[in-house]
C-alpha cells in the first residue's frame, strides 16, 4: 500500500475515534478467579473476594472471541468483563465456551439460578 496523506488521515481519524472508546471501557476489564465458594475480582492492585451468592448476573457476551463474560455484583453499580481460556467454538458469530472455567460458570449458574 502506498503511503500518502489520505491514508495517514484516514487511520488517524480511526485512532481519534477509538481512543475515547478505550478510555471508557478500560476499567471494566478485570482478572477473575472462580472457586467453589468464592469469586475473586482483581482490578489493578485492588482485589475483592465475594461469595457466589452476591453475584447478581453472569453472562457470556456473544460475537467476541475469545469468550468474554460480563459479571454484575449485587449492590454494585459497576459491571466487570473478563475472559476465560482460549477454548471455544464459534459458529455464525455465536460463541460456546469449552474451557474448565466456562464449565464452572455454567454449573454455578444452574445451581444458583443466575
């Protein structure tokens, strides 16, 4: 591809549009450790342990690869996003998580009615 001012301006505009989007969503991504009784949410240096009973909702966001989950805690306005392992099947944009963490999530969702 030949370099010219039109190409540079085009990609510059894309960067200017994407930067505010990045700033808006960067704090939603966390590291989550799921256990039998607890869920540990790590956001930067902050670490928060909650009981599974405090989880209001936990759902898979479709059309995103690898599997991306959305976690909402009771009494908390913030929504957290986290990934599982890179083991999944995608078909027509829909995702099926095949990881061990995905299996635990499905099991807990059935048990707790989340």
